[in-house]
C-alpha cells in the first residue's frame, strides 16, 4: 500500500512539473505575415481582451492565467493579418513596470493577472501572475502593488513557492 501512495505522489509531482511546458506546446501554429484574424479565432477562440492600438489596429490577449505561465499578445495589421506574436510574461516586461503606471497600462503590458487582492490596511491592491520559475518546478509569481488612493503602481515583487 505504501508503494501505491509513493507512486501516486511521484506521478503528481511529475505532472505538476510538466504543466507549464504544456502551456507553450498547445499554442496553435500562428505565423506573423501569414495567419489571419479569422484563423486565430478558429484556432484559439475568443481573446480574453481586445486592445486597441493608437494606429487603429488591434492586439488580442490570450492569457493562460491563473494556472499557466504565459500570456500571448497577438497583434494584427490593417489587413487583419498577424503582424506580431509575443509571450509577454518575461523579464524585459517586468522591468518596464514603473511606479506611477495605471491599471490599464499594466493590463496592456502583462495581460490579465491570475489574481487580484485588496489589502485595505495597507492601502494596496496586488495583481499577481504565475510565471516561469527557476528551477521550473518552483511556483513563481510576479506581483504589481497598486496604491489604492492613486490607483497607480507603487512597487513590484516576486514570490516563490518551492516544491520538493
């Protein structure tokens, strides 16, 4: 009986470690300059959000939160053909988050967070994204802390839940 329990535990740990990898593998083949908006809708379904760009084009958001570790932004040109595909949950974008930024700017940069929590006693609203950890088995989160009085970014932080 103890062997069955050990096997089940090991199998669960293996599945948990591989889930983030499945997130990227299951992204249907989208090719900039080739794939149309209609094809993206057919392959990926409705986006979580449609961001309007200053030039009149659009960028669609496909967040894998709260359990995945990716958020894909797919931009289209004026002919409704994919012009750019980007996985936005990355160190370069985390570094772009600056104090004073607004909620809509952060949503446009990182996509929908996996969770939002208000801490009234601290005067903070914290948005949290599950992100790729190092090592990959660790659950890692990137957090943006907003000042509730000004509704702007106060700071960022990370949290790691080590497994094993």
